C-alpha cells in the first residue's frame, strides 16, 4: 500500500503525516508513507486544498487533518 501526504510542509501537513504513520504502525501493515510537496504534482491530483491524503494514487481526503483513527478506518476498508 502506498500512502501519500500532499502538502507543502505546513504544520497541518506534518500532523497528517504523523497520524498516517501512527495508523500504519498500529495496524501493523506494510505501507509506504511518503510526502508530495511539489505543487505541480499536487495539482495533477486535482487537489486545491491541502493537506490531502492519497491511498494507492487515489485522493481519499483533502483540506483537513484526519485523526489517526479516521486514517485507520480508511486503510482498513
């Protein structure tokens, strides 16, 4: 599973990254968490509000910081 955090590095983006990493640890799954900070790549996804969360190339959330538990629910589907 590939989890991408889209954002330019603001505090909300950093919090979303931390929450995603914690969710992956707690679920004990093999997943790569990476950051996408290039504004060109972010807009290629169609995202106009950051932070955004993408799972395997599909945007599942944007414009808010999901909690660790919210991310765990999304990943578990």
